């Protein structure tokens, strides 16, 4: 049983209401599913974030680069 968009929306608001920012906004699988999530409460410390291609898997590796302190 899959959740519809009305059921998914409250989860996203719970996270953003607590001050978290979603860093990975791209699809994370070859089937165009965004199943890997990364959130932070200090987005100013993040230099970059995203996905990479993987030859051996249908899941794309995610990365986060943090600014030097």
C-alpha cells in the first residue's frame, strides 16, 4: 500500500517546521525514486550535496561536502 501525496506532506512539514533543510533533491535510483534523504539544521555549513552515477547499482551514491571551519 503506497502513501498518497496528502499522507506524505505532513512528514515533510514536520521536518521543515523543526528547522531542517533537505539537502538531496535529486532522484537517488535509476527508477526515479527519491528514497535517500539527508537533512541538516546547519545548511550554511554545507558546501555542496548531490548524487553521483554508479555502474554497479541502480542506487546512486549521495555525497555531502562540508565547509572547512
